[in-house]
C-alpha cells in the first residue's frame, strides 16, 4: 500500500487554488420563478441579488400582471 501523503497534500492545494479561480469567474446563477430558465448574476442586481426572482423585466411584469388580474 502506497499512499503518498506528501503528493496528496500538494494536489489538494492546487485543487483549492483552481476552484477559487473558477469561482471568481463563475457568477451565481438563479432560476427564473416565471419561465424557469436559469439566469446569471448581473451588475445591475449587485445590491438586490437576493431579491431577484425573475430573469427579466418581462417575466417580473407578467407575474405582477397575473397577480393583479
Ligand atoms: Zn424568466
């Protein structure tokens, strides 16, 4: 049995570094509550990303219209 602990540690470090880099470029994604399509974080949603539920104004408006009707 040869479990090289030194090699494993090195590889873990590299994996974590790579994940961090990927996370930086990978923006958060949500699913639109109206059309069900995934949409990506946008700069305009920077302040209220947690409140964003719809991929577009259109979806938000159609839900609002349905609720009002
Ligand atoms: Zn939508």
